[in-house]
C-alpha cells in the first residue's frame, strides 16, 4: 500500500476521491495525465485495495475504499504513539541528565596507572 501512495499523482487521485467518486475521464483531466497513464495509476491503487470501481452506464466510476485507508491510519497512529513515547524519553533524558556521570580516562592514563 505504501508503494501505491508514494507517487504524487496517485496521492492526488486519492485526495480527489476523498471528496467524491469520479470517472476516469474526470480524474484524467484534473490530473493532466494521459488516459493510459491514469489507467495505470488506477490499476495500482485498485490492486493495493485503496480504490474500488463500478460501472455506471458506459463510464467507470472510482471511489476510495475507506476500510483499507482506516487500516493504514491505524498503523500510522500506532507508529506515531511509539515514536512520541521514545522522543519524550529522549527529551526527559536531555533535560535531566544523570547526577553522577562517569568520565572515561584516556587510554594513556589508564596504561600509566597499571604500570605503577
């Protein structure tokens, strides 16, 4: 699914279909791509489960599959929470460093201590 939405034209198609179902002709003219190019983009989106299509007369109408986008949103939300907690831990560590910090001695000082 992520590969499908990586392309800017396909993201534009998703944005358009978020507001209304559209025909191939409308999508082609609004994206300013050729009809064969639009067909390829729609095939990728359809095969990844992001869009569905149905016939209305002689026209092919595309719409978003809300379920698949919901799954993607759930996954992104989970990642966002994971990273937020990790970043919060880093920020807390940066603002409250440990009180007793050990500093390593340079190698030559450690070697001299072992000689004596």
